[in-house]
C-alpha cells in the first residue's frame, strides 16, 4: 500500500495558533461532588502527565470547589474511556482528557457507536509534536544510520507506540512509507509504558512526545533523531524535521479537555471558565514551553469545527493505512 504525502497534510500544525481565550460565565453552577477526570491513556504518558499537572494547578489556585480526580482508562486505544464518558451517569461531573484517539478510535471501532460531536467542548490546551527516539546503546545518532539499521534488520526492527491505528502508528506508518522501511509495531495503552520499554531496550525506537521522553533524554538514555514538527524544536535545536529531509509532513497530538455528552450548559460554562484560567496561568504557559507543546486555543464552536475536520482527515489517513 502506498501512502501519499497529501493524505497526511492538514492534520494539525503550529499555524493553527489562535488568539487568547475569552472567559466563560458559569452562571452560578458549581460541582456538588468530586469530578471524574478521565484520561484516555495509561499512567505516565503525555495525556496522564497533562491531566495531573492541570489537577495540581486547579488545586493550587483553588479553582474548583470539588477536586478533579484523575481516572486512567486507556484500554482499547482509548475506547474504554470513550465508553465510560459516553455512558456517564452524571455528565455534569465527568470530563475527559483527550488525544487524537478521540478521532481515530471511533473510526476504527464503529461498533462503539461513538459520535465525537455529542461530547461537550471545554478547552483545547495545546498540541504536542512527535520525535523519533532511539536508545543511546544502539549507537545510532543520525537518521541515515537509523534507516540503514532498520533496512539491515529485514523486517525485525521493533518499535512501540500508543495504540493501534492512532497517533504513534500513523507517524510510524508515514515514516516507514517515506523511507521504505519494514518495521514491527507493538501497541501499548500509554506513552509512559512505551518510553519505559525503550529505556529497558525491550523495543528499539519510539515516536514519543517530548514530555514522555524528557526524563530519559535528560538522563542521557534517549537520542532524538527526527522531529515531526513544522520547524525545529527549541528544546532540540540540532534535531532536523522530516520536512527538512524532503518529506512535507508534520503531525501533532491534540491536548484537549471535553465534557460528557449531555452535560448541561451551566456545567459546561463552569468548566470552560476553570480551564480558561488554567490555560492563561503562568504555570500552564510555562508547562507549554518546558514540555515543547505549541499553544492552541479555540472557543466551543471552533472546537466542533476542528473535530469535524480531524474526523475527515483521519478517515482518509486510516483508509490509506488499511485500517
């Protein structure tokens, strides 16, 4: 199967940066019990790290009268989380931290009956680029060396990533097609487990987001080879982009918060106000910079338009991948 570059364009790029948010009006509604803060990935990955950081900011600034309670549900490439939130008994107390599997999993598993447009827009917090990582003990320090090693192994080179038919596998599939590589792919429930297995050399490479690999990189265990961003990343100025290598492609993971289907307008306004304050905080802006995320804000209508665009784009992508 030939995957063309055109199929991978217009997914999401840094050029989508939007103006500063406007605060919502909560109209007096407040939570009556702890808030189920669902994460559609396992512990330790980018979505999990963001959820727990957001929780800490909300607590530090006393932004909610009831706590956000992180709840990891990464099974089935996020299907577990989507089902849990879609069937929430109390939509006003159920919110979800999403990534691009918010789009890909309902497309790949139509039997779930998930319509993303039924969810409630809360906040787009930013987008997260991808980087190709290898272990230092591999001896690989350049993309040319990586390509040569993968081809030398004749189909036995093993990479891991979050889920099947979602973000990591899409990036790896494009790279494999661009460089004519034969790679074995192992799906995981979360980016934290992927990074740990690369650190333990159970797999040979990953395309973890920077936040997921940061600790291992700072410890000297991981070597970044290629960025799937529009421009070189300030944290890795010596790492070329795949665009520089002649392939017109970039791919970013959405970092967003959505409410359960059926959430009341009053509850939605409350959470929109809370996450607007978090987005505008020095803490979140510092996190964006420290973890190499790009800022991206949208109001509720813009988020729904964005969801519709991403569903169509990922439908084309997954068809090209044979999913």
